[in-house]
C-alpha cells in the first residue's frame, strides 16, 4: 500500500502512514496526495484493475497489489477499504486513503 501511495503521489508529495489501536482492533491507514479514486472504491481491489496512464509500463504496476493486500488482510480476519482523502485534498489531487483494520492479538 505504501509503494502504491508513493507511485501515485506527485513528485515532492507526501504519504502519511498512521497506526493506532482502537476497541481491540489495530488500524493502519496510508494516505497519499495523488489523483484520488475515480469510480467505485471497491473496483480497485479487483485483480488487474489499474487507473494508471496508458503510457505507463504495465509490468511495473500490474494491478495485483491491492487485490493481494485484500486477500492477506481478510485471511487474518481483517478488513481493508479505500476512499478519497478529502482531508488532504488539493484542487487537482484529492488523494486516496487506504485503511486496514485487523483484530488485535490477545496476550
């Protein structure tokens, strides 16, 4: 998710990573300053989905990363979702935010 956020952020942009604990859950969020999510946020978790310019090489970003991320998170009993990151919005780049919630281990 971090690599994805970096690749969508403009040169000199910022990627913010937050980690917290809340009500027995571990929350991880990654927010970028890129183009944001066009269309349905659920679509970006489909295999081979990409919203990159056609001029960009397919081999570098195949559209598998977020699909694999979702499978890993769900295998551990968690959830992952995406949204446009309005708190970091600029006129041209609303940015995207990805949030992972995982059950905290009981010690």
